[in-house]
C-alpha cells in the first residue's frame, strides 16, 4: 500500500465526519486532532520518536480500548487535558508547551460515539508498516496536500507545490548550523523541506556531533504563522518530522508584519511564500515601525521584512506575485532598496495554474544580502539580474496536468551549484520549445543574437533595468501564443457574452461553496435576488 493509497483512505473518513454534521471546511482540523494521536503512537512504536510526547491517559491505547458514550467523553477529556495540561480535577497531566500549543483550544464537534469509534477502527486497520517506509511525516503532508487540492476547502492558499519547494531548497542549499526562517510558514512546508535536505546530506544528522544535532532540532528553524488552526497543522507536521523547535515549537503564532516579525533574530536563509492580497483594513495589520517604506501591500511589506532580516551574506528565495515586480510608487522604492542592499541575482517566472488562486501570476526572487564581492556592502549590490521564463507558452497546469519537478530541472541546471547565484552563467536555455516562440513586439532588450533572443534564460544589467524598465522587474521577451492582439478582438457583444458566461460559472461555484458550508438559506436568498434582477432586465 502506497502513501497515496493511505492518504485516500484517510480522506474517505471525511464521509464519517459529514454524517455527523461537520462542515467541509472543518474536515481536516477534526481529522488531524485524532490522527496525530495515532501517528505519535506509531512513531513511538517504531522507535522514530525517542520518547512518547503525549502523557499517559492521553494516548492512542487509552482510546481504542473503549466504546460507547464513554469513548466520546474520554476523547473530549483527552483533548482538554492536552490543551490545558490538566485533567478535569485540576491535576497536572503534562507541562509540555509544545503539546499545549498543538492542542490549544482543541475540541471535537463529533456528537455520535459510533462515528468516533468508526474513525478509530479505520485508523487501526491502515497498513502503518507500509506508511513507515516513507515516514509518517510525509504521509501527513500528503493529507495536507490532498486538502489543498480540494479547492472548495480554501486550504490551498497555505500550500505551495511540493515540487517548487524542493527546487527552491535545492538552489539555496541550506547547511547545518544555519538559521532558517519562514515568516509566512503556513503548514511549514519550506522549513520541513530544508530540514530534510540537511538530513539527506548528513546521514540523518548522524554526521553531526551532539551539540550540532541539538541545534538542528531546536534552534535551526523558525516560522511565524498568523492563523491558529494552520499553526496547529504546522506544529504537528514539524513534530512528526522530528523538528521540535523552542518552547513555542518551530512555528510561532503571530503576525510577521507586526510584533512577532520585529522580534525575530537575523536569519542565514529565508524561504517563503507570503499570502496573496492586500492587508485587510488597509495597512492596519502592518504594524511594523521599522519598515522604511509604508504600504498596505502585504507582499511588499513581507519583502521588506525578509531582506532586512537577513544576515550579511544571508540568502533568500521568495515566491511573489507579478504586482510586486511592477507596482509603481512605493513598489519602485522597495525594489530599488532591495537591489541596493542585496544581490538580486535570479528571477524565476512561474507558470500559471500551480497555486490555489488560479489566475495569480507568480515569480521566485532569489537574492543574497550584500554584493557578490562584499557581504557587508549596502549600496549598488545588484549588478545583473538573470531571468528564467518558465511561464510563456507553458501548459495549463492543474489536476489533470500536474506541475512537477521535471519542469524545474532545466532552471536548476542553469541556476548553478553555488547557492548565492555566483556560479558561472551564460545565456541560452531552450527547453519546452522556446526556439519556436515568437518574440514580443517592441522588444527593447539588450542586443543579442537571434537564437539567444528566443532563450528562456537571459541576463539584464542593473543599468538596463533602470533605463528601459524604470526599475520594474516585470521582464519578458517571449510572446505568449495566448496573448491578445487588440486589433483582432471579437465584437463587443461576443466579449460581453463570454464575460457573462464566466460570471455565471463563478456564481455557480460560489453557490456550491455556500451550501457546502451549510449556508443554504443565504444561498437561496441570493439566487432569488439574481432571479428578480434578471426578470427586471428582460422587461
């Protein structure tokens, strides 16, 4: 039985939760509260965990031996004890701040004891021996990814494609002893991938001495996550991968654009995919007074935090949407400041369709604090920016055509072996039919021969970016076959019909989402309003 088979079995348990009246959006939260207790049991039995992190009376064997109403009551008692550290009589059960953080405010919405018994029985019947081969942490991540792929749940906003995470980590090459941060940690995918990369190059840390091993387990990785439920998933994920962190765990609860971010120590590496969109309520949630450029754009604020929080010589790989590359005003100021204080050596233009927010166009910015020659330099650190276009004329990725590591291998090859981007590079990379793609009209790029102009891998000097792009980093030179020629647009009526069709489809999806969330009355009211509006329009 493969991990994918087991993930599907776990996901099928959501049918049991549905029968108990639990909403779609709460499936994974409900499931993992129970699943984590089981996984800790399996990891302890297999010797993966040195000691059982859960106190006696709150373990799997305290659950699967009971039945009836006592089972549900005992499960509620266990969740309360894990959350508060005390039993119903006020006696201390445990004093582990990490377990308290994982189960903070945890409570089950299950109402029927037989449904809990059904879930426990199903978990006991899974072939956990097969699951151990790939690691229970990877199995847990598979469940998170499954949830992310179910777009109605909305959880995908926290999930960066595994292939992209692994590629970014391989380019940045984290090393033992380095402090690695993610200020928008989500379910801790970047931090776990970095940990696995280091373990893969140190014989699972056995090449390190005891002091170095302790650093890797407790101090090497720090994340910040704003949403308590997501942080719970992250803490579970880290512990199942053998990452304990400090007293707050690997991932701290807080706002990296507020007090929590201002208090972070300097990092050797930052890997991140900040959340899309602007700050709710304007810039009220961006409370940092140490950021030079004030903005309500969360990605621009995160970018400032990241390059300011790097140690001299520290390196970063950050996923950012296109608007960060071209936004005028304060956006231009921040990009200039970035290129002054860091060597922004590489931009990877990502294809569309690989994130939950399907229409968002994204990029990965790779930069190093200081210049290539002097890590303490603070002005004019960027001399050249290398751009790899993995977007133009690429397939439309989705469930049927998944984005995989094979799509990133050509980029990794030209990126080079040095994690700071200083490997010897030369223009020219023609994967995915690049030579057959037309050039964009009005191209003002540097003079190159015809074949290099069709390359996906180009170099642009800092001076050229300032002169020709006004310090915009939205640099493209290949013409997308799907781009629209304004001179050949359809009639306005046709365009309006297409737009209305897309709106109707979107409204149908929203109606389905509202009903999945149990808001049937609200959905019916909105449909009635739409019907009334259309009737009036016909008259």
